[in-house]
C-alpha cells in the first residue's frame, strides 16, 4: 500500500526459473507491494513450479510473446498503481520507490536504463544498445511532442489504473516491441508522463530479446515501424488493431 493505494507488480516470465523466487522476494521486501502477478508465457522449465513456492499469483498466458504476457498481467493486476518489471535480476525492487515518488504528479512514470552511472558491470547495455534505445526514444519524443525520453525499451514503469484503462483496449502488439506502444497511446491521449533513471544490472540467464544481435535488430526495427505507423499510417484512427500486430 502506498498513500492509501494498492500496489501491484507484473512480471512477464518465460523460462525464468533461476531468479523468479529471488525477484518476487526482492519486490515484496519493499513492504509496499500488495500483490505480484507472474505471467508464465509457456515456460518449459520450472518457472511455474517455483512461483507456486512464493506469495505471488501465477497466471498463464498461452499466446506467445512478451507483449501478450504483459498485457495479460496488466489485465489481471488489481492494484490502483501497477508496476511492470522483469524477474531476471536486472531491476532492483527498491527502485519502485523512485517511481512512486512521482506517482502523485504523473499518471505514468517510466524508468530509463541509459544513465551511465546506474548501468552495472555486466549489464546488457553496450554502446550500441544504449545509443539505439536513446535514438528511438528521442524519435518518439519528437514525433509525439513528448517529455524527455531516453529509453524506448525499459520494462520498469508505473501506470495509474485510470490511465491504463484509457489505453488498454487499444493495445495491438503482442511481441517484444510492445513497450513503445504504451508510451505512444498515452501521449496521444495527453496522459502526463515522466521518465526517471533506474538501476540496470546483469541479468540472470540470457535475454530472449536482446541476447543475440538478430533479436536486437528485429526488435529495433519493429519499434521504429510502430512509431512510424501510429504517427503517419494510423493517424486519426481509433481502431488500429489490424495494422500493427
């Protein structure tokens, strides 16, 4: 509970057996998280089994994809304030206090992993990834008249329930380029957004999205495509579901 508001955390999980218990315990240890929803996205390891050993609530999403898992978690979460995160050890539970510090003034608080001072040794944020995240974020900022944006792909973020309800029915992306869509939809609806730096650590295991060059390039291109589509191709449309799946 934070200032009388229930706090939910959503973890998308695909083969995260090595760190899922630690992640759940880390975020619960903050003392203000009321529930953690872990969305098992067809894991082939012991992810689900390990979640059942914790206080987190296990949800299964059969549609394969990072975006599908996050969407399911956002719909399942019951909190007034919903925090998205990763269960792979890259984020610190204590950093949710940074998000909450701005929650009274902004409806969406985004984390950014591109502050050099907070990128830990071994973190998957080399020069190319950092530059690419900043570049795509700045393009979004420019095209949609947004606030200062420096990271297009940081999962750690907070959404007020009323802000989520304004955009959730317009989600279209089920894959790894889902995160920019949240920002674009919010900016189109003039929802107040701010971005703040968070810690970014070495993950436990290998990234399913940016662990290999091919995955990184595909994700980057998909992010650019959705930014362009919403601005130019889908401009003025309320229903864009079929355009960017």
